[in-house]
């Protein structure tokens, strides 16, 4: 028989003398751990934990991995500074998980590396034929992890390429509008490939 509490695994030891409680001991005897747990013998509910753990739970490790993934996600989704994004992610960690967190410096490295990946622009194409729109520029992330098309059309002509960036929801708006006001911005473009992109 096993009992799981906060990511710690217990094995059954014995019942209390009056039979109302079950006594469990922490499975990690290899760590000389003396932590014990009492549960209600009838409902299985936790009564109390006795003693301290000499080790971290597996749950803590899982929690840390999950937190680092949330951290990476948050770097992508927000413009928060390095310290702020870390504080926002590790603030709610359990004490066990905080004990297993990587050092602050390596968390900062995770944030910086991620931010560089996210913000690195694609190289300027030398010729029109070299122009490839990377996948992440072709999609619009309207909710974390949910994407819709953003590059709606890529038409290759003899002289010019036409790239149409929009969301379908924006096209719906246009379709339902009586008046359209149109502006041209191509005069901002300085090189040929800029014009091609705009
Ligand atoms: Zn233990």
C-alpha cells in the first residue's frame, strides 16, 4: 500500500493501536529519512505529517521543470525585464521546489538566451529569390499556444512580390465596414528588399 502526499511517497507501516489511523513511512529510507505520515484509517484523509524530510520530493523537481517552461513562455509573451519575469514565475513555488531551483544566474541566462532567440530578426535577403518568410512570422499567436494565419497570401510576380499580412478577424472587420481609409507607407522603405517586405 502506498500513500502520496505533496509528491512524497509513503509505504504502509501499521495501524494505530485503536485502529483509527494508518501509519505510513517515507519510502526514501536510502536517505535515512524518518518522515512519517498518519492518515484516517476509514476515509484515507491526511491527519498529520511527523518529522522532517532529509530529501526533496519528486514533485519539487517536476514543479521546477514546469516553472522553467512557464518562464520561457513568459519571456516570449511579455516585455518584462529579466528580474521581473523571474520573480513573477518563482514567487508561487513551494519551498521544496525553491530548494531545487537552478541558481539565479542560470535562470537569468535562460531568460536572456530565450529573449535573443525570440527577437533575432531573419537575415536581410540579398535578392528577391532569397526572401523567405519564417514560420513564426506567418502565424499570429492570439492566445498563448494558439495560432491563426497571419501571412494570408504570397503572390510572386515578374517584377514584384505581394505579401498580404492580416488576421482573418481583421478581414471580417473590413468586410463589414462601409468605408475604408487607405494609407501607403512604401516611402519609408529605403532599399529594394525593404520595399519588397513592406
Ligand atoms: Zn523521506
